[in-house]
């Protein structure tokens, strides 16, 4: 059984595969624990990165407010 690479799974997740390839990949994911786990890991990585970006934005906003208060 051929396993999908992380790059191929990224294409699947981002709807960048042809319809036929997406159908075949979806069928494979229903049967293959390894590829299903890889796909879940990619999704978890994205969630982590989004949370990290959000935390950085909040930190930067707090820093700007502190600087503004110091200037006043």
C-alpha cells in the first residue's frame, strides 16, 4: 500500500488535488491509519501555529499599550 507524503496530504487538505485524486485519497484515508494520523498531525500543527500567531499578536498589542502609557 502506497502511503501519502505530508506534501500530498497538504494538497488534499487545501483542496489543491484534482477531484479524482481527492476521491482516491479520501478512500485511502478511510483505510490507512498511518496516513490518517499524518493528516491529523498536520491539522494539529496548523492549530498550534494559529494559536501561537494569535498569542504573538496579543503580546504585541499589550506592548504597544504599555509604550503608549509610558509616553503619556
